[in-house]
């Protein structure tokens, strides 16, 4: 057994809870190991009133007996790293994703409700540095990021709000299943005339995109009230659903005069970002967007001048949707 925490021994496991307030029983046969960087992932979120504005006639502002813990709001941050098509659905499962299919690749779909709120599914995380272990309970994602460029794999990251973080004696899952990843160069952008679907019905591929970044704000928030506890008593979708899409396109005829001219600022665009491997695993980001800004001649990409396009998520009255994320995954059910 290691006596010092070591980078090579760090890991995170996740499992679904049966209810808010009930930690998942992560163990050797329960839970899923995440493929990600563990360093910097855990923030205990403890706030302390040091009493430094109270004077007792001593030159030292803080008295040793005065500090009081006023709240606990831990956070788990899964840093952007290669997005496993096996574990990516677990993030969206927390905020209402559904799964379909009888054999891999299974289809996980997240299409957030617009006129109501989705049912949250809370997660427990077990985190270790190889020596210490911490269990985080009641976690749900507040922000999700997805990105890709031509130099690596599709990336994903997420920030989870939670209620409790404590040391733990639980065991980690021993299984390390095969994980499927998607090279960034397999991703494409297509433009549609209405809200896009997975099949790309009516969509036209746009070949001059070089990179993209999607940042989704889910609206999840911990409800902190005067209820006799330093931790949140529940969590809910208390905030708005929002997302920002930024991508670069070549400053060529198709990019500037046809698809994304500067006159497109303030207009609606139906965009489909998608990519799959040869065995059918992959990612589809379908959305209705308003072009917020276009920066001409923003940079060069290997000598090609590119324009940066920034879009904000916009509700589409015709389809009743704004965003849908579909993942083709080997994962049949959430852990």
C-alpha cells in the first residue's frame, strides 16, 4: 500500500444514487471508473466566518476560539479531457438523459424540457490520491463543456455541485472497461433549415470549420435555506438553461459570404455538430442558436485566415426545442 499520494494512483469512480441524501454504495463491483485527470477535481466548499471584524482589544484580528463554519458546498470538477463515449452519458444522465437500444452502440439522448423541469438523478463520487479517499454525495452537473479541434480527441468536462464530502473507506470498482473515443477530425458541422435531427435530414455539411467549443449551463443549483443544516437540503433546476457555442471557420467564399457573413449577427442558425467512429460510437450536438458575434480575420490556422463565430442558445418556437445532445455509447445503463 502506498504511503504517499501519487499522481499515477489518482482516480475517480461514480455511481448513481437511489435518492438525494443517500450515497451510492460504490464498491469493487459497483460504479464506473472515469477516464480523466483527478488532480484539482475536489473543492470542499467550506465557508468560515473568522470573526476578524470583532474587536476584543488585541492587536491580532482573529481569535483562535472565534472561527465558525457557516456552510458546506463541495464541488467536483472533471477537467476537460478526452471524452469517453462510455462515461460521457453518465454526466447527461444526471439531468434527464434517456437511453434506447438493445445492443451497442446504445443511444443516449438529452433533450431538456422547456415548459417544465427535468427530474435530476444524483451521483456519488469516490476520489483518491492513492492513499486518502473521499466520498462526495448528491452531485449534479452545473456546467458541461464539449470541444474539439484537428489535433486530438473530442474533449469533455463538467462541474458538479454536491452537498457532502467526507473521508471514506469504500473500495473502488475493479473493472476497467474499454472506452471509445472520437478523434476531433471526425467531427463535422452542418447547417439545417429547421431544428436538426441525428440523421441530418435536410442538412448541408460545412467543410471549413477548424475547432469548436460548447459550454452548457444546466440550471442546476443547490437550494440553501435556513433549515437547520450547513448543507443543502435539496437541489433543483433553479437557473436558466443556457449555452454558448464558439467555432472558427475559414475566411473563404462559403464561410464568409454564404454561411456566416457578418450580416448573420443576430440571426437564428440551426446547427448540427456530429462525428462518429467506424463502429458507430460518437456524439451529436443539435441546436437552435442566435449568432451573437463574428470576428473577421480573428486568427490564422496553419496559414489559413479564420473568422470566429460566437452563438448563444435560442429557443425555437417551431420545434419547441433549443438543444439536444445524443451520444452513441457502449454503456447500456448508468452505473
